[in-house]
C-alpha cells in the first residue's frame, strides 16, 4: 500500500510539473521598446562663469525625450525616465565625471551662471582656468541599460563659490547630527577639498554627495583612505574636530571612483 501511494503521489507531481511547464511555454511576455534615440544640443560651446553674473543665463541644454512602443500589453504606459547631463574632462571617456546634472523631464533646461558653476566646481574644476569638457545626455528607464547621446564639447571657466547642497559633500551619522541630517561641508577652492570644523560625539559617520546615498564614502581599510560604500567611520572620543575630505570624481553610474582620502584633526 505504501509503495502504491508513493508512486501515485509521484505521478501526480509529474503531471503537475508538466502542466506548469506547458503554462510557462504558452506565456506571452509584454515588451517595451524605445522608438527613438536620445540627442542633445547646447546653446553654447564656451562658458566663462563669473560671480558678478551669477543670476544670468549660462546655457540651455535641449534634448529629445524618449518615446516608447509596447507589445502584448492591454494598458500601455510611459515608464518613468530620468535624464541627466554628464560632464567630464575632455578625452577621458566619462570615466571620471566632473558633474551629473538632473535635467528634469525635458525637452530643455536653462541653467544660470550660479547653478552651472556650482555643478562644475563641485567636480574639482580649477578656478579661473578654461577647461575643455565633454558633455552628453544619459537617459535611464525602468531597469534597462542607460542610453547616451552623442558627445558635445563645452569649455568652462568657473569661479570660487560654495556649491549648492545638491552638489556638495556632507557628513552624516550619529557622530554628527544623526543619520537623517546632513552636515554640509565647505568647499576649499585652493585645496580642491571639502572641510568642516565642529563638535562630534563618540559614534559613527560617513560622507555622501548631494544628500543621497548613490555616492557615499566609508572606511577603505587603511588610515585616511576611503572607498565607495565603505564601512562606517568612527569618532572614538567626543570633541571638536576639523575634517578635510578630498573626494575622487564620480563614475558614470553616479558612484565614486577609487582614490578618495580624508584627514581628521
């Protein structure tokens, strides 16, 4: 009896497995395909940014938003798509970004002298020097691989100013003001570094860029070195400290390249 029951149960499971396999074979998957490529134009190829003209228009970037075609779906919709302007020093193939600027939904974004200066200065451009850059549009939808426009040239001259919070490095953690409050660091143009002096308690902290976790720096394992997504750093004794951060540039995916360092005194 036991053998018969076992064989019968096994047979039923085999039939069920065959039924599931048949269902999977018959399944029709919905597909989403872009119907156009992304393109970018700029109103200028050279910007000389000065604090006296901070509120003036520096450049307008115009692009073609993606359109999509669905197949095998009852209710098609346009997926959320993010568009960013990537800038890197000319000839580096965007391996080390100077800046990644949110362009919104499009089809264009006009930036003031102050806004563009803040975005480029935070990436370490030398003050008062005309620096040749490459710029391109990056479009990302759903979980698909990014799409990029052709590269355009842009020569930029920046002035010394504090970058906006959305383009600056900060300290975050229980050692400072908690894990939900960023302490914005001050940009030092002469050192190409970010500094902060203030009170700390004995606890943990990290560095992050733009008030978000995509680019964040923690312990790289040896004194003074940092890496993307590294372990929390620690203050062992409460007191007032000066922290100086020299971040490496951003990668195309928004994370940080190797080579970031810091000191604490």
